[in-house]
C-alpha cells in the first residue's frame, strides 16, 4: 500500500536529543529498502546547535531536506512548512525526540492496520495495544486533557497529541493549508478540519518512550494551552 514516504521532523533547540533520531533514521534507511523515503527537518528558530548538527550529519545526503528560519513560530507552523515541500505519496510526522521510532510504521504495515479507506492515522498512547513508558504525572495530565477535548470539541480520538501521525499526501496538504494554529495545540485543529472534510482518523497502537527535556509542560503552560484552545474554538465556530 505504501511505496513512498516523507518523514517530517519539527525541531526547536534539540541538540541534546538528535543523536537518537539520527540513529533511528540510519537504521530505518538500511533495513527498509522497499520504501522510497525522504526526511524533512524543519528548524523552527533554534538558538542552539540544532541546525549545524543536522547539516553536518546529512551533508550531501539528497534524501534529507532542511527548512530553516530564524523566529520560533511553533510546532504547527513548522509541520505546515514541511508538508508544503513533501514529495512522496504518504507523509509521516514524527517528534525530534524519537519517542516513537520510524519502525512503528513498518509494524503498522506488517500488521495490516492500514487500508485503502483510511487516509489519516494517529499513533495513540491510549490504544489498548500500545506500550507506553511515561511518568505518572504525564498520564494524569493526559487523561484530563482528553476529557477537556472530548467535552468542548466533541473529538473522540483517544490521543490527539502523539506526534506520530500518518497522512495520504494530498490529504495532509489540504489539512495543513487550512490549519491556522501554529503552536502544539495544532493537533486539535487537525481533528476538527478532518471532521469538516468528512475524513475519518484511525487510532493505531505505538511503542512510546518518554524522553527527558520535553518542550511541553501542560502544567507550566496551562494558560497558553487554554488560550490556544479558546482561539481554536472561536475560529471554528465561524466556519
């Protein structure tokens, strides 16, 4: 079903976590020759060595594209930029910390989870077949967030925030063209856009491992999250 894939990594000050990602790409490249692949790094205004590490690691590698700009715009914006230049038939978005390996895609293919009727797949840490290693506090926050999303937006997807998502390319380009949210609440708007376009989103299991130095802290960023969700709600009431 999948013959070509564009894998997009939004990155912001990730110098301490890129080694694992580079290793995952290297192994994925060697062990999956049947897939035509490209890797797109979107440097979202990093102020550390992120950009130079990526350029040094993939110098002269034609399969790797790098998009970079100076101002930090947010994960949603970074993914939008990556989706714009993706060339392959399917698009996979993944987090730079590699909490879910690219090999998860191969497991999905092997298990025959992907079918012709579905064009969007979300990795879900809440799926009963998922293997998840994360802190108790993060689990509690996740449960509360899921409840809020279901209550206010009528979104029934079990995990909107896992970064591991697969789209048919033309569908991803259509969704991200409409997307108005630049920050990490963009996932919620993606669900609303998919519903508006009558596209079903299928939850699939993942093996997910917590990686330290996360940029997201729902407790610390409570007001940012709340403001972003209110903004999304207002935007979609007018559509």
